[in-house]
C-alpha cells in the first residue's frame, strides 16, 4: 500500500505555486525581460528584443502575442539605424522601436513594442529607459557569468 502521507504535507494550492516558481526559475532571462516589459504596457501590447554581443552572440526574445512582423522589425532596427524611430519620427504612434549600443560598444541591442493605444511621451520615455536598463543589465550579467542566452518565442 503506497504511503500517501507525503502528498498531504503540501495542499494542492501550495504544490501548484511551487511548480510555478520552478517554471519561472527555469525560464530564460530574456524571456523574463520581455514578459516584464510587456506587463508594464497596456493589455494587448507585445514586446520583442534582440541583441548582438561579442561574447553572447546574437539572439532575440518575443513576448506572448508578439508577431513575426514585430520580431522582424526589431531585428531590422538592430542592423539599420534608420529603422528605429523616436516619438517625433515614428509615423505609427502604436509602435515603439529603438536600438542602441552599450557603453563600451561591444553589444548592440534593440527593443520594439506594439501598443493597443499610443502612450504619452513621458510614459514612452520612462518605459524605454527601463527597457534599455533591463536588457543591458541582463546581457551584462549573462556575459559575466558565462551564460548563453537562447532565442525565445513565446506562443502562449
């Protein structure tokens, strides 16, 4: 007869929570970045990031709800400075695209977001500042720890 006492130690809710925490820890750091960034935008927004790094190579991540067109747009911004647009230049207020080099010039990063509605200028700038800091910090940490960052395409 099997011992069922061990199963009664944690109620089902606690087991589900423990499983979710394990799943969160197993997710890619860049997958977590796009989830956080899209979570800070209005419902229905999607985010894509990509990078080229001397130590990590090239990669990208796409949030849930992100389209292949968004992924292509962010990849284009990484390679073509004219593909990124500021508030004043962007003809699509529901699109945010930005690319930049890190301080030492050894990595180039880009972020793109599709929005259900345009954000005010201050909101866009604040979000973009956070996106740049979060992605650059993630790449810096991965480089320092010798990690590789997989390409992530969320489908859920």
